[in-house]
C-alpha cells in the first residue's frame, strides 16, 4: 500500500541552482584554495631556501656561528618584545573596548571608536619615527628612576640607556600598534553579549562593573583570547618599528632598560638582508622559517583555546 502511494506521489525534482549561486560558490572555493596555496607556497619556499642556511658551517655565514646559536637570541628577543607588548595592550584594549561599548555615551563612544580604528591605518614606520623622536627621549628619565629605585630587580638592573632605545621602548611601541585591532575585536564581542544577561545581573543588584565581570567577560572570554592572539601574531612579525626603535646587540638578557638589547627575527632580517650574500641569505631565510613556525603555532594554540569554549564565544 505504502509503495503504491509512494509510486503514485509525484517526485520532487531538485531545485535548479541559480547562476549567481554557482558563481559565488566558485569564487568562495577559489579564494579558499588560493589562501591554502599561498600558505603552502610560502612554507615550501622558506623550507627549500632555509635548509642550506640551517646546515651551513659557521665559517660560511657572516655571523660566524652555527644556526642554533645564531637564531636562539633572535627567538628570545622576538618572544620577549611580543609578550611585553601583549601584557601592556591586553588590559588597555579590554578597558577601552568596555568603555566604548557600555560606559561612554553613544555619540562619544562612536567617535572614540572611529579614532581607535584609525590608529590601525597608521604605517609602522610612523610608529617607529614617533618612538625614536618622542617616546625614547621622554621615557629615558623614567629608566634612570627605575634603575635607581628598582635596580635590585633583574628587569631594571641597568645601567639605564642614555638614548631610551631599549627593548621596553620597542615593546611599548608594539603595544600601541596592536591596540587598535584588539580593541575593535573586544568591542564587537562585548556588544554581542545577550542583553538579557546584562539586565538580569543589574536586576539582581549588581553594579555596572559586577555586571561586566559576571555577564560580559565570561561570554566574551574566547573572543578576548582570539583578539590577544591576533595581536600577538602582529607583534611577533612587526619589522620596521622595532628595527627603527631598538638598539639591538643580539644578546639574551632580561634587562629591559639597558642599551644592550636582544634583537628580533623580523628586525634582524630587515637590517641584514641588504648586505647579505651566499649562505648568509639562506640563514636569514631560515630564521624567517622559524618565525613562520612560531606564528603558526601561536594561531594554532589560539584556535584550540577558542574551540574549547566556542559555545560561549561571541567570536563564533
């Protein structure tokens, strides 16, 4: 009976795909494939060109060192500058985003948001010039005060740099560079917090800060992590601002105010590539491969953290 009814029932034909859908789908798949192909091409190029630099003997490269002793201080300087920048930028970006989204009057918040977004369009060379011409000179007396009063702490052991061009100054410049993108992401995540959650917290007698701590931050936790990792990735790969501000010596030290500073991978490549030749070029490319792996690992870890709490994330 059922089979006869089924046979008698007209079969629905598949809806024809419109030309616009086919074109859009093709463009989307092509864009995704292009991104993967570009990533694979960069990885292959860095690997092929970098392996000879990794295997080169010390007397074949300009540094006079084998690859690991050469790249180790650069990795240290890269991570140190990026982590300090992140420690400065994360609380500031969260505070600014919360002010724009929930504290400031709507018109003032919109104007303030536009100003923050415009900071992302400022070229890195401008940040570097500002760091040299203004920030380094203004912050140098603070370094002398830190050495005098907090010199027992290894971070401020000194002697304080006479020019102010230290790893801490470079990190402050980096924090300003990553602040706009982090603030923009946090602001959008905070605005997506369900209104009922916020109103429920206020109805129970919570202050505005308690409402933010109990309703907004738990919802936006994964988004904050995503913004932080995106800022960290930007700080890891920044070149010109660090190269201009930092007076690098290529050492491993936690002293943040001394004139003896570690360099970063990106700044070292920018400053050394023009004069490099032979296997020295391959060694620089190999250091770029190390930076590529570090950045990829940072984004991979960030994605894993976000996926663990994606049901609470405004970023998903």
